[in-house]
């Protein structure tokens, strides 16, 4: 396999796009191979690298099915449910706490208005 062509930031030829650019256009790579990469230089750090795909070979994004919407809603509901008190916290439970704020800090008083 030959090495991939490398382009500098903002100098990639027309017809190539990153995954994010494809997604913004309603497309996905669709199993095609990476054809090039673009590098964004940074000071004192390695460059940022993004892989490029051909736009003409990209496929449309698959639509969300009712089952996928239900699975996404269940996953988000699980992220909001406190494992200690089993209530919906109304926000995503922070991973560093592992439970809702009232359960994590039971002795603290709420802010006075």
C-alpha cells in the first residue's frame, strides 16, 4: 500500500472532505478507504491530522428509525437517572460524582435566593 498524500491545512483539493464535512452535507464515507490526510500544524506539538474521503463515493446518511430513536432516548434517560435515589435528575449525572448532586453532597444546603 502506498503512503497517503498529505495536504496542509485548507489546501486539500476539491472533491475531498473529512467525516465532519461529509456529515454536515448529509453524507457518510460508506465503507470507502481513506484517500488522503490533511495536517494542521501546531507550535511545540504534533500536528492535528484529519483523514479525507472522496465526496463522489460518499453515501447518504442512514435515517433514524423509531427503534434507534427509542434506544437513544433510553440511553439519555439512563444518564440522567441517579443510581442512589432512582430519580431523574434533569441533567446528565457527572461521572466524577456517580450520583446526583443532592445525593453526593447531602449535608450542603441549597443556595438561598
